[in-house]
């Protein structure tokens, strides 16, 4: 568990205390709510169908840690503020040392360093799981996520044009990469 304090709200300083910990089954509804909000309102995910509870529980089971962890940011009251995970980049065995990351933060909790703390937790944890490279596939219009990844050392490899479709329009996807060791 990692204790964190995030700061930053439009010129004023606010402290939001939270811990980063591995995901647990009892987090399913909270994670599902955060993820489904992203499905409904953003191109942060190109999923177009919201997750149901069984699907979210299956996701949690796959992200219990070895080799692909899921983390949550939880405040002092036990409210889940965000989640992050590593997933297989490609199912072929030769890609085992490479993972794709995902980070989602509750819209009401954005801007407090939660996404950065979650992504940093993934980066810190990855070498312990023999993950040497993390890839991020980010919708090119998701400027906040692109900026976050670049801030933490990811470099842009390129943009795949019109590879996704959501909200009746084509979506470009930027590929970023960072080595963990």
C-alpha cells in the first residue's frame, strides 16, 4: 500500500489523501461505475458497451497481480477514486514481458494527482512481475492522458489514424511506450 497526497486545483491548493492498493473483489461496483462513465462520455476507452457486474468481477480476477496487477486509489472514507491496470499487450508467449496499461479516474476526482499516482504504481510494480516494457494506446484527443504519460517518461511512437470509431466519428490512437528496466 502506498500513501499519497495529490495537490492542484486551478491555482488553489487542495489536499486529497488516498492510498494505492491492489484491487479486490469488493471494489467491483466502484470500478465499474468509473469505467462505465468513461464508456458513456469519453474516448478514453473505445468500448461502447458498459460492463455488467459479472464482467467486472472477471476483470478483477484477471488483475489480482501475477503477472498483471490492478490497483485502486482509495480515500480515507473507503471511496474508490480511480483504478489502473496492466494487461497483456499480445497473447503470444514472446510478448510476455510487455504489458498495456489503463488508467481511469472518477471525473469528480480528476486533477488531484490520482492518475499520476496510479500510473507510477504500475511503473514501480512492473519490474517485480518481469514486465520490461509498458505500452499505452491512447485516443489522440485524450490530451490529459497523453500529457500524463509523457510526464512519467513515456515516449510517443506514432499515431494510428482512424483505427477506432465511437460517438459516430473516427478515432485516432497514439502509441506510447516506456521501458521499466
